[in-house]
C-alpha cells in the first residue's frame, strides 16, 4: 500500500501490508468506517482462504490477520466451490452500519464457471456471514461492486461474460438476500473487466443524488475467449437518478487501461485508481498504476485544468512501484 497525507499531492514509500513467498495474495477490499474511521481490510490467499485485518490509524499500522474463510462455508451446500475471491475494489457500509463485501466463487481452479454473492458483517468486522447467491442465470458473473441507493436498497453492479456485453444489475432490500433477477444496463458497456461504482452525493444531505461509475467503455476489436474485449478508453459516468440513466460520460484515458476503483475525498475530490498502458502486447500486463484526481467541475464541463494524473510506474522486476 501507499499513503498520501495531502490529498494525493505527495505519497509515502510503498509499505507491504501482508505477503507470502509461496502463493498469491490477492483481491484486497477496503471499507472506511464512517463512524469510527477504522479501515476494514479483507484479502484472499491463493483463491482458497480469506482474511480480515483492520487499521485504527489511517493505515499506519494494521491488526493481526484473522481468518474468515468460514464465512464462505455455508455456500458449499448450495454451490460446491474450490475457488473464492472477495471484491476486488472497495466494499460498502450501509446506513445501518452493515458492512458488505461482494464475492465470487468457482467450482474449478480457474475463474469460471462462477457465481456471485456477498459476505457481510453486522458487528463492525468482528464476525462475517454469507449472503445469498444470485441464482438467476448469467454467463460467469464475477467481480462485482455494491452501492446503497437513496431508498435503502442495495444495487450490485456485476461483471459477466454474457454476449450482450453490458453490465448486469441486481437489487436487494438489505444487501444480503432476495436478490432480483439480473438485468442489463444498456448504457454500461462491458468489455469483461472489473468496474467501480460509488456515491458522490445524496439528496437531502446535498443538493441532489449523484452516483459515479468507471470502466473501460469500449467494445472495439474482436472478442477474445470469454467475451473479453480489448480494454481501452477508461470513462467516468455520472447518474442523477440512482443508476437509471447515465447522462454524463467523460473519457479519462483513451489508451489501454484495465481495472479501476473510485474514492471520494473529504473535500469532494474524486479519485480514480487504475491500471494504465501495457508492457507487452497483452492487455493484462499493465505498465503502471495511476491515480487520477478530479472534481465535479471537470466531470461536468471537461476543463482539464481540474484533473491531475499521478503515475506509479512499474520497475523492471515488476513487483514494486516507484513514484516518478
């Protein structure tokens, strides 16, 4: 991880939070608790186990890891799996304090076939429980993002490999069970890639509802296996009606991009953390990680003076990042 203490102007050196020389550490998910400012932090080990940690000092230190793989055990009776994964990206905290982390499962040692659900905590991360699997058919749904709507419902925005190449949407009253039949949002192109969604403002507390969405907004080129398209043109979309329509669509990066995740600063600065460029001809071998920092004015009228890019370039050994 890296920290910035001045709204992204400068960054501290990289710090290893957890590592293992034998197997992959992957799919980190963070939730900043609005009541306590605790950072709830989940991650996975080799697609077999899940762990929870927390930080009470803005990421300066983290608690000892606690294994929470048992939170997935109840899924086995309905969907015997060998692979589990949280997120990636951020989780959410509902108005009632419930913590929700989207997850996906697969019965094979690969990413597909797959199903999606959530795990959740009602006691500030002390214990975690399984949600309900979304049973309606999608082609290999996986990496999802959740958001709470103004009416209290929870919307799950789902990646899948369905040929329609659009993001799938499912709703739940409590973010845990009774998920609605997934429908496709025709405005959200899906090149089969992770995407991010986050609330910017809420009517009543602010002037109007605003939700922001980011992903590669392109279906150019021939589809690769699993309906994966070349990942290009990272775009930021804005909705004023709780994800029903997306009237604002701004291109953040035209070239090759990858996964992205959104965050909102205390001063309403919008941050988009994303993969940028490629080291090879592969769309999956990114050359750098980038933080784009912008505000609502840039998103609304396009003045590039309101946008700043901060690039973390990969070094030759490809396992560390340097600040140029």
